[in-house]
C-alpha cells in the first residue's frame, strides 16, 4: 500500500474544494485534492449550476424566437426536444472540466481519483479502481458537496420518476410534468420546461414561492410562472408517488390526485458525508448529512475544515468557492480570510431574480424607517430595444441617512445588475448612499441606468 504526505488534503473537486486547493497551492503548500468521480467540477459542473443554466439559456433563446414578431415572419414557432436542448449544456460541461483540470496541473496540485475515508485524524485511505493508498495530512478540508434528498417511499428507479440530478438523463420531452418542491431548483426547472411547451404542475409544500425573497419579487415570480402556463399549488404535501408504464400519479394529503407523463422531485438536499469514515475521527453529521463548523470553517477537530454544500446554507456555487478559499486562508494565515455571509441571491428562473440585503418585511419587523425606489424595465430604453421589458429594480434605503439597505431585481440580467448595487452597499459611511446613484452618470441606453431611475424615484418619495 502506497503512502504519501501532504500539508493540505481537500476531499471533493467542486467549487469549494477548488477554492481551498488553489489558495493553499499559491502559498507553497503541498496539496492533494481527492475526487471520486471521473472528472472534476463537482455537482455544480455536472448536474447543477452549469447544465441547468445552460439549459435555461437555450430555452430562453427558443422563447425569443417563438415570440418575437421579426422571427415569426421568417417561419412558424419551433419547438425543440429536451435532449436536443441539453446538447449545448454538455458542450459547456466539457469546457469547464478541461479548464478546471488545467488549474490543478498548472498549480501542481495532485489530483487523486478515488473514494476517501478517514482512518484517523491525520490519515486518509483512498480506494481507487485498482489501488488503495494512504495519505498523511497536516490539515484537511471536507468539500464533498450534496445530493438530492430522496425519501425512501418514492421509487426513483422508475423510468418516469426523476430527481434534480437524474433529470439530465431524460431522453424525451414529456407533454406533462409534475415538479414536487418549489424552491430555487424546482422553480428554475418549472421555467425551463414551461419554456419547452411542457404543461407543468408545480407543487409547493409551503404557502408562497421562495419565501426568503422580498414579497413583491416572490409575487412577481408566481405571476409570471402562471402566465407561462405553470399551475402552482401551495400548501400541498405528498402522500404517495406511483409510476406505471404510461405515467406517474401523485397523491396529495389533501386528497387530490394528479397524473402526468413524468415526475421531478426537487425537495431538499443531503450532504455527502456517508462512507467518509467520520466515526473514526469523532465527527457526527446532522440528519441531512451536514457538518457543523465555527466561523473559521473548522469542524470540532481544529485542523479539519468543512466548506460548501456539506455545511448547508447558503448552498450556492459562488459562496462555496469563497468558503473554500477562506478556509484555506485560515490554514495559511493570509490576510484574505472572511466568513462568507454577504451572499447575493441569484435565481435563474425566466425571468431571473437576484437580491442582496434586507427585504421590506425584515425592515418593517425591525422598525427601520426605510423607503423604496423603483425602476420598471418597461420604461428603460435598453429593455425596449432588447424586447426584455418584464421586470423591475427595487432599492430599499434609510429615509434619514439614505443608506442602501436592500436591492431586489426581477427580470433580464438581474443576476448581473445586482452587483452594481452590492458594490455600493459594501462601502463605508457616505459612500453607501442613494446619492451615489443620483450623482453618477450611467451609460445610455443600458440596464444599469435602472439604478439612476430607481434612486430618483426614491428621492421623490422622501421630499
């Protein structure tokens, strides 16, 4: 059995693991990253963020073709199959894997393929296809990600029942689809399939869509999903899911029965901590397989860290990368450590959503004297030119100091637009003020101009 010694060992080659490994390598640590899949990139690249967003982009192009009068003069509306649209996502995945593999090679990080398990607090056993090796480490970072939570009473082996990973293996386009779970993933897939002309039933166990969003933005998402043909059912819990040769029947606890060609489960995720040998080092995950960490991403064992989806909130690729880099900064003791809690929300529904900071509900409950500035995309020249007139930008600011307290955007390029406001929110004192947007000249016509329009709208409210 081969034995190797490293300063830092990272388990998992997704965004969190990559962030940790790259930063440690840049500080001249001897680093190994262990991945049990044939290619790097993690769930983000292969089953989550990258393929779903590439899918969304393709579907959005199809919607534009089918609804823009200029294209309609060329020909009748065209519909594309799910597998055909997915081909573009596969190309992007290949490019991402190649790029990230080069990162490890260029920075002399040893990439080891195999399944890792702790032997003790300073050793890992790596089982590959034909070999077993032992790795000694000074510090370790657990970045094993997450997978869809699969309730045991649903038969996910049935060829018509899918989860948010296996849906990428769908080999046809169903006429009707039930999506159970109306969180971020469920709402995104509802938009994608509705854009392909699929009749979608979106089952929400809660009482509103994405309740962590500002109420007005949540309501806008609900309205636009329904206008695109998605039937949203709130406050519903499943009783059973039964598949046959012709479709799937979802029985709800309320007594309703819904039938569709296919069923997609999007209700929760579990941390990938099984078979890691955590018993051997005294770490105990919670019921969802997640590990607890302190504000330096250390587990109960001081030299073993955990980052990314395996620690739970916020379970975003962007945050995972920064968490991995921050954990590594704590290891190498550089000046860039931070606890990642300033995370913008990016939701790639159609239209997309992004936000950062407080919601109106939170500010009202805290009795903060705030006001609102709004810019509707339909009034912006750039949105009129592109034909993307659905949406709005909303600024929440303190009435007295004019400090920006929250930014909420719904519509085309929302996830890009929000970063302008986020940069201003992170400034100190007078620099974080509604006045910045009023006193700054924006290019015209642009979507960024929405900040000036919203700021002037808000200013007029407080006079």
